[in-house]
C-alpha cells in the first residue's frame, strides 16, 4: 500500500522557535494543529494513501521532555486527524540508531509500504534525506532547500501529490 509519511512538528502542528532553534510543543496545552492539516489529510485518505507520522523526539533522550507528554501530544493528533500510524524515534544523535532521521528506519518499519509509490512531507533536510535513503518516490519540503519538490504549506504538498502522475 502507498503511504504519505509526515513529519510532525512544523508539518502537522506548530513548531516553536526558542534560542534560534525550532522545538516541539512542551505540553498538550502548547499543541496547535495546523489549520489545513485536517482537510489536507482527508484528501490524501480519500485518494487511498496510508498516513504515517514519522517524528524524531530527541528531547526524551536528553531528559528535557517526558515520553508521556510526547505520547499525549501524539494521541491528541491521532484523535483530531485521520492518521493511520505514528512512529517515533526517542533517541539523540549520540545513540546512532537506525530510526533517527535522516536514517530511514522509521520508514522501513513493519508494516512496510510500497515505497516506490510513497512520499514524505517534511520541514527539514533530515526528513528529505530519510525519504531518499528509504527509496521513496518523492520527498516534499515545506520551505526551501534540496528536495524533489518545495512548497509553502501542507495543502500545497497535498495538491502536488494528488496532481502528480509520479505518485499514483
């Protein structure tokens, strides 16, 4: 089955800038789901895509965030959006795991999707690189940088997926 792999923070929900770096919400109260996420994801579901969140959450390994809060945020997203699965890497760079993007491990976990017909939507180079290493059909970057497609929003990414013959 074909899938759209989605980064979480900065794609599905607001990422916060602190000290010049982007960060996930610190609590369920800080969770702000992107206004276009529900309608955009509903269009992908109607087109037959599985929706799989793939997210790095290294603050758990660093001790600055609890796993329980990450799971509560994920549960809130799953309740509000038509997601099929959420895959999380809780490791930091020093752990050298195979699941921390840009490694492709989160995209290669069972159930394995038809990666040649799947895409990834992210907001960082590591999302794009994980998709390329996994062998997905297209890597879409919300923003500017090296990717197969660069867009300004999740809605634009979905428009591209649904209009592109390369991902059908």
